[in-house]
């Protein structure tokens, strides 16, 4: 089944599950105070939305290559905030209009569940400001999720305002069952699958600017196929049963011999600081691949423009190495931005690839040591227009880098008249990117 079809099916199912509690409530509508009914309706929708957030971030293979993972995790923040606001409106409306009818533990359980939901939002949004590490945050996140489920559902069923109706009750039984199955899949079934195909460290190579190239070999299996430009979640240790994994872009050829995989990882946090200490033979678990980019798509066949900033060069190296290993004849242009000559990555590999394929690369340095350096400053639309061929609008553009660079590239594409369906914003393995993905 094509990814576009699966994406449509997902959105249809997601929408049905989102509105099902509200539809059941409307069918069983109690002709009482409209304010109370509206507050309950908002609470139902908000709680359903909060629970259904687990579907897109569960990394189910059936959906992973159909959804844009980068957008899934970036919008997860916004949708979670919307869910919190909707649920919060339920008690706020009742308090403002003085229509709180319950007391005792039934009311208290509702406040406890609501507090758990609000705390998830606050600890997620303020995690960096309060210097809360990712692993402790994820533990708190899981604990608060349990609090929401236990106390929030206790409140909802005990109030029995609409839960007295069999249709409403069974709809919520279905929703809760789906949530439970998702939790089991995320925390039990998926780790088992990842654990069946471990990798071992072949070598760790130090690169400029605290970047390390991690080379891995399959451990007891033939390898896991991937496509250049995709990502995987990585964890280390003897067991796949870990609280968290960390996302990184593949940096090696997708036809590397022996099922080898390679990642370029910048030291920028708790997990990334441990990469340099890995030894040959150490076990690593690779949960992937994920991502939609595919070099075989029709719109990439006239040529490819690869644009990278800093450690965002990782997926670009995967694409370049794959093209070189397959002796691809397409014209390829690389614009790579970094700080200076001392921080620029993989320059020898670019040069080697340029001898094999039709590749032209331009390393743009923000503060070059050499005053006569030909490409100082930033990657601009003027620079791109000056070196790209006349049919540059027919080429396909792959971009990966920090957020300010991505915004600058969006402006460049507007200036150059590049159609959006000829642009793919890749997933970078930088700390900025990791923060967007640390949600599951």
C-alpha cells in the first residue's frame, strides 16, 4: 500500500477516534444546563486528543514511512498544548459559572488528573530552562501519564454525568483499550523487535568540533536495510529495555558491505557525550530506519542539490556516499556551511566522491581563517544562483541544518522560485533536533 494511502487512512482513523466520544455524548445528550454540557464536551475532546497523541509517535513501521516524522514530533508539542487547554477549559468553565456539583474524592481525583496533565506541559516546555535532564524528564512524563489515566478516568466514570449511558461508556472503553495497547506496543513489543537485531561497534572516529563518526556492524544478523536520508533511534548497553533512545541521521552509504551503518554524532548532551567512550564490540541498538526521503523518486532524477549546516551534514554524507557507491550519473551540488576551516566536516570524503560522480561542492565558512577564502559568510540565494545550472528549478533540494539555517533556506527558495514539492527538509542529528524528537 502506498504511503499516501496509509497517511490518508491514518488521518481518517485518528479523526474518528478523536470525535467518537463527542458524537456519543451528543447522541445521549442530556437536556440540562448548556454550560455544563459544553464543558464536558470540551473535556471529552481534550482527553481523547491527549491519549491519541501516542499513535503518531509510537514509531509503528506501517505509519513511520507514511508520515513526515519531523513534522509529527514538532507538531506533537502544539497538539499537546491544545489538548491541555481543552481539558483545562472543562473545570474553568464550571468554576467561573459556579456549576461545580461534585465534592469529595470524585472531585479531588479530577483535580489530580488535571494537575498531572498541566505538569506534563510545563515540564516539557520548561525542561531546558529548569535544567531537567531528558531521562529524568521522561520518567516524570511516564509517571504523570499514569496519574492522568488513573485519576482522570476515575473522576470521569465516578461523576457518571454522561458515563451512565452504555454508548458513551463503551466508546470510552474502546479509547482506553487503544491507549493501553499503544503503551504495551511502545514499552514492550517494540523493544523486543529492536532487541532481536542488535549491532556492535566497529570503530569510533574523532572528527573536528567534537563530532564522532560511529561505525556499526550487525551482530548476529545480516543487517537492517535503510535509505540514504533516513534516521534511526540509538541506544547503548546490553539490553533494548531502556527508558529512552536518541535520534540520529544515517551518515553512511545505504549499500555499505556487510550491513554496516554509520552515524555522525556531535557531543551536545548526556547521551552524545558517551559516544567517544564506546569500544569495538560494545553493543548498540538501532531502532530504524524512519523517514520519507528516497533517491529513486521521479522528482530527484534531473539532479540533486544538497544543503547542510554543521552536523546536518550527516544525511548529506549518506546521500553522497550512496550516489558514489552506485556510480550515479545525476548532477549533484552540495552547499555545506560551517564556522571555519577547523570545524568543517568530511572534506576529504567530498573530494573523493567528486572524483567518482558528477559532484560539485561548495563549503561556505562563516568566519574563515583565510581572508581570501572564496565562499565566506552564509549560503545565500545569490551564491546558489551563481553556481547552479540554468535548469536549477528542475533540480531536487535536500536541506538539513539548524533552525536559523532552515528558515534562511526557505527564504532562498522563495527568492529562487523553487517549488515546495522539489524541497525536502531533512532530519538533522543536532541537539536542537534531538530536543524536538525527545517525546516518546
